[in-house]
C-alpha cells in the first residue's frame, strides 16, 4: 500500500518552476527560447525537462482540443450497489479502456466515481451508456449532466511559488 505520509514530493527550484510555467503555456518553444526567458542555457533546460518527465512532474505533452467543436461533453456520476476493491479495480480498468471517457475520478460524496465523457451526440450516449453502465450489475445508478458549453477550461498550475 502506498504510504501517503512518507511519499516524497519532487524538489523543484525556481528554474524548474519557471520552466514549468513556460511549457504549460507553450510546450512547442525551443529549449533555447525557454532558456532565454528563465535565465538558463538551452541544454540546461533540456536536461531539466528530461528529468521532470522522467520523475513524473510532467505527465505528458499534448495538444488540448476544443470539445465544443467535437461532440457533447457529459459529467457522469457512478453509484455502485456494493463496494469492494475488486469492483473498483474492475470499473477503473473499464473506464481506462473506453475512448469516450476522457477523465475518471474516484470521489467522496454521494457518488463513487465522476467521469468526464465526450461523445458525438446524445443518442450515441444513450446507447453507449446502456451498454457500459446499465449492463454492469455492480452499478446501481448513474447520473448524467450535459455541458451546454465550456466557459472555462484551464490546465495551467501556477508554479511561481515554491510548493
């Protein structure tokens, strides 16, 4: 079992934090461009970025798409009839395997899991949800919220201050 009390955070200095702020806004910039902004050489930036990728501070480099142009975004709360580690593990594996599920959170509160789902249309979702959720005997119920539009979507985490 993971020990959350003794798990160490990665130590980041002011250069690492400045690099992280920069690449969160533009990860296509050259190492030299980043270095000129943060006060390091391009090779030092390259080494630091490689280390932050290796130790998991940078999870992945991606392009963020505008989902308002790519179907319907839904927030789905999953409620289980009974709970066990095996049921959770099975559901998490299912969620990870479904391309429609963009995010999956194990949550506290009224539900057990919160999913962010993107589908081409509501009729598609109706059929898909019946197949994925209604046919799963472990799931007691699921609630769906339709996002009409996105007013704010931000992935930037301000690293200016030491954590």
